[in-house]
C-alpha cells in the first residue's frame, strides 16, 4: 500500500497512524486479515522493517458535514478533522465515496530475528 506523505511511514511504525482512506475502488483490492507492503511511492519496494495488517474496512460517503470522526482523524496521523479533510480534498478533489482501512503495523518474523 502506498503512503505518499513521507511522515506517515514513521507514524505507522510508531502505531500512531492506524487508518488510511483511499479511492472507493480500493475496497476490493485489500482484504481483512492479510498483510501488505508499506511503499513510500508508487514505484518503490515495500519497506523491509514491517508491513500493515488490515483489520477492518468500510466505505464512507461524502456529506455536508465531515464523514470522519475526531478519533479517525487522529488515527490518520494526528490530524484534526478539518485538517485531514482539507488534505484529502486536495489529493482527491472529486470524491463522493472512499474506502477506509483500519490496520496494525506488524514486523515480520525474519526482521524480529535480526533485531
């Protein structure tokens, strides 16, 4: 899974960022219970230190009020509701539905063995 905001990868490793929102078409791309590489950009390989484990997924619809809660804004990386929605709108100006994923950072066993 690509995380284009550089600071997000460190927040994932620290278990501060535990949610991510994507285009609605991504809902079928990622499965609950599976792990995925953490990529800093589209063409990059996943970071070797760990992966994300998808715990839950759901669809959010754009409404007049922000669809994200304060708790979810914090889980997105310590944002406020307003600052997160502003960022999301900048990256996805025409969205009406979005896929939301709750995840945990996991360290593969071969990495743990070498720590």
